[in-house]
């Protein structure tokens, strides 16, 4: 007798690659997102949507940089990646992993065999070393964006995104941003309602407000020590409340306005006016993080003048209001 009961679809495979000294939350954050999505499916009377497997080059117990080890399966054959999602964790051990040609080759071929491939935090270095990110947009932890940019100039490194999709490749910023990324993958697979429900159950944002610049004032006015940008930044920081124009900045650097514009563009990609705005944003962030300054005082001391101008700048550069920034970081 033939049964008319339709067999539920097989769960989609998610492989999370770890290596010695990986960052624990880079792996367990994504694991929990997909596990929570499975809980939502069960509660709705459906079969689990995902089968999550931690893998490593040799399998067995792999210690994270926190000292806690996880059990892993060895790298599967490439045929097992058909239709799968491959996620590469990050952590301080990633640079040692880059010296493993067999592992890099498996990542390169596995990413092409899989339905999609993603990285969390410094896992982007492994995707870049495997040749997967050339000509593509990518992001990593704010502390490592400059290193990624220098090491892989063909990669279009975005320093403020929480996560980025470029074709079948996905990269995310540091650590907890892997949760944001995986919630977006759940939304792709199962729809917005399930992703929102999973985010609520995890007590996290479905879509986090603002980019990762809000977590690093250094990203707002990065400059290498000794260069023109560094010297200009050092001169600007104690003077942000003053009326400053390009001519005054040029005179302080003993340059013509034209030379300042040309050399700063060459060094940073920013004009003098844009650099001044970045330093003022950096100053405003630091003032908001400390006690004792009202929003009105922050606007004046950072050079924005009015609360309205300060709100506009924060909305443009960080995607949050000054009051929201203070609530998170003060």
C-alpha cells in the first residue's frame, strides 16, 4: 500500500570550519542561530531546517583561544558540500591556518562546491587567501580592516558594515556580527518572520542599528603614525571646538592648501574637510562615552555647533543618534 504522506525535506547542511585558537563565539554564535531557527520550525509543526556540523582539518577536539574545546568532524569530501552552507570562523589562530595549503585548497574548492560560503570576523583572511574575495566587497573585525586591506589589495574592504553579501560569498564584522549574518541567512532560507522570531528568542536585534564604526572611534579617523594624516589629527584634536578651515589646516602643516588636499587624498582618500569631519566625529564619540557632558556641550566641543548638526552627522556616519550612542557606550 502506497502512503500519501509527503516526506519532509532533508535539512540543509551547515558546515562551520574551525581551527586551533579559533574564537569560540565565531562558531557557537552561528550554531545557536541555526539551532534556534530549528526550534522555531519545530514549534510551527515543521521538520528542522538545518543540520549543523563543526568541522576541522583533522577532526576531533579543537581548542578555541578561550581554552574551551569543541568536538569536530574531519573535512568532508567536496561532494558533501553540494547545496550546503560553509562558514569559516575567525580568531587569532587564523594566521597559522593560512599556512596550511591543504586546508586552503579545501576552502577554495569547498566554497565553489557549496551553495554559499561565509566568514565570521577574521575568517575573511582565509577566504581572501583562498582567492575567493578578489574583486569582491568584504568586511572583517574593525581592528583588522587595515590589515586585510594591506594584505589583499584586490579585496574591496568595507570598514563599517556589520555583514556583506557579494554573490555567493558573505563576510561579517567581528564576533557577534556572525549572529547578525546568520540571521540574514535564515531570513533568506525561511523568511523574515522566522528570522525575527529567532532573533527575539535569542534576545538580539534582527537587524542591528548602525555599522561597526559605532564600536570603534579609531575607525573614524585612522592614521598611521608619522604620516601627514597622523600629524594633522594630532593638531586637530585639541582644536575641534574652534573655527577651522582648509587654509588654517594647511598653514599648521606648513603646506599650501592645494598640497594639503593632494597629499591627504593620496594618503587617506579623504579631503581635508572630510578628515576634519572624521576627527570631530571621533571627538564627539569620546565625549559621549565619558560622563559630565550634555549633548549640547558635546556638539559645541566637537565643533558641530548645534545638536541638530550633531544628530545629522551621527545619522550619516554611524546610523544611530547621539543619545543612542551614549546609552550603549557611556
